[in-house]
């Protein structure tokens, strides 16, 4: 049997971390089994639809390499393919209606004409009696003639599931094991609303069945809805698919993450400078674990290692330190040209006019920071000193307990010495050799020479060493001049 999974987002917001995890697990399980991954869009709640959300969800999945085999995908715009469509629920209304009516005719569902006021009244009474609010099956007692006349006079109505009393609904969740619920705790769920739209429960069951879904993988928050779905499968006489509910994603505080919190939108993570491949690697571990030491996985390796048994039961905690660590690792392992291409937008955002500098220089700047960078968005702040003259703290220029006069003297001597060197010498090995020889010949203490030199070049408390910085400036035709100017300004400040 072909394994078929689906991701079924509602376009009520941009793709968030939880959605990405659901999509990833569904994708992995399909790929692992040479099956199919379907993207269906559940847009039956028109009031909550957010413009642009559908496009964002589909495009982001494609950016992450999670391209659906059927349903919506992104290829220079929103496209859809597959034999079992349409894949947009609002285009399937007649299918839901037909199925809801089928349930009415075999008594698993019934028409309900109750007004909002009556429902409100009955809810109030239940609350007063401290009973859980449930529909009281009032309309189940209507006679065939009454129903007929109400329908022919176009009275507003819904179709409700007729949940039998005193039965036990059971299903096996592949993560959580057997789950049992008494039907006495299940409401007569509305299946078809008065505007002809299905509720989520009807639409999800009909579509998962008609689209031959074998494994429903979705967040734990859908477990309470599953008994209703099981009742629907049996009312239709259909075999239900396998259910897999990975654990909720929790914030470090232990609270459940909500997609309404803007900071869990995938787009925000990408804008903060997390790499898609690092984020995907991180998200894979939210509720799954390969049960080995390996922590770094590309998509192909994830497909190989993924299995449903390795999904954990308990909450997956979003640990941003771990994300930073993984992201830093991906950045370090990246080829410089690739890193460069990805970093340019962040440099531009930081106000650096990249078009005014040769690529060789920009790449060298990056190479210097590649080791330390955790997020691409940090890059502007880190490399700013290459592009604008530093502001010096005179105290910082002075090495430990050294004397201002010595430092000033050393800086001036170094400046004069560097002045005599030809520009070609401003490359890592040669400049290091020359400067070290000079320091020795002058009897300077290393710290008293190299510390102020470094601070004069970067203005920073912590930065790469002076030879590395000079080597980078060496890639600019005016590099030597910049270096001398900085030494001069630092000396002036100390003077
Ligand atoms: N449309 C639901 C959502 O927005 C999908 C639930 C499911 O996968 O069954 O999350």
C-alpha cells in the first residue's frame, strides 16, 4: 500500500514553527516509504483567513525543500497538481454537502434548526447545573414531516453528527498508544454549517479519506478532536487512517507555544538570520530523536533516520541556545561564496554599502567572522568596524597596567614603521613577520604593542587579531592608508 501523508494548514497566519514540524514529519514519513506527501488547504473558516498566508505557507515549504507531490506547491507562484483535487476546501463544498446528507439518510447525522437563542439558553441551563455544554439533541426528535416542511420553507439549519450514548471510542495513536473516550463526553458536532460550509471535522475526515491518506501526522492539540473523527469514519463505514500526534512544542517556560505569537513564524526566524537548513535540522528534533549521538542532519539524512517510533510523547522544548549552536555550525561549514551570497542582504540592512567594495575584500571580512557568527543578522554589528572609523575609548587602548606614554610611543613607532612598508606586505604572514620583527628590534613588550595596535584597528574590546585585520584591509587598494589613518587617530586620542 502506498504511504500517503498530508499537511493540512489553514491559511490563518504565516507558517509557524509547529506547522513546519508537522509538515516536515509528514514529508519525511512519505519520503522514507517512497510514498506521497500532499498539501491540502483547509480554508473553511473564511473569517480567520489572512491574506498572503496561503502563499507564505506554500512558498516557505518549498524553500525548505519540502515540496508536496500533490496539492499546492510553489513554482514562481502558487500552483496545484494531483488527481484527487481540488486541494482547497472552499472548492469542495458540494462534496461535503453530499457526504453530510449521506449521513443524514443513514441516521448518523440529523438536521438541526435550533436558533442561536435556544442554544444559548440551553448552554446557560447546563452551566447552572454544572454540566458540560452539549447539544441536547432537541432536533433529533423532529418528525419526517416537520423536517420536510422546515426545509421547504428554507429555515436556517445545520447538520449534526448523531453521537450514540454510552459507547467507548477507541483509537491507537502511534505516539501515545491507545486512547479511549466515552461517547457521553462527545458533543453532537455540527458537520455542515447553515452557510453550506463544512466544519473542520467533517471536511478533514472526508478529505483524508478521499485523498487516500494513510497517516495523519499533526500536533497533539488535535487529539481531543480525534474521537469525533473516529465516529465519523465509522458512520461512513470507512477504515480510519493511522494517527500520529507529535508532542506540543513548549516555550522554555513550559508554556505551550501559540501560532498567534509572532515570534514563532518561520519568516521571522529567517529574517533573524537563521539558515533554512539549520532551522529544519533544529525543528526535526522537536519531538523526535534519532536515538544516536548524531545531531546534525541534512534533509536526506533525516529521511533515512526518521521513524514514527522515535517520536517522543512528551513536550518538545524550544531551546534557542541549541538553535544558535546548530546555526553557528552550519555557518562555519558553509563555503565562503555561499555564505557571502546569503549575508549580503544582512550587510545592506545594516547600512553597509556593499556595492562600493570589491568582493574579495567582503569575502575576507566574512571569513574572519565566519567562525564566530551564530546568526546572519549579527554580521552587520560584528563587521561594522571595517566600514566606518571606530570611536575609541582611550582607556581601552592602554594595555593592562601599562603606561599611556609607552602606548602612545609604541603606536607612533608602529605607524611610522607601517608607513615604510609597501602595500603588498599587508597580507597575513608577511605583515605578522614584519611587525613582530619590528617589535622585537625596538624592545617593545608584545602586549604593549599588539594590544593598542588591535584596538586602534577595530576600536573594540574583542575582535580578531591585528594581523588578521590588516590582512583583510590589504585586499583594498586604499587598505594601507586606512590602517595608518586609524593608528594616527588612536594616537591623537591618547596624546
Ligand atoms: N487545518 C488544521 C490546522 O490548521 C489541520 C489539522 C489537521 O491536520 O487535521 O492546523
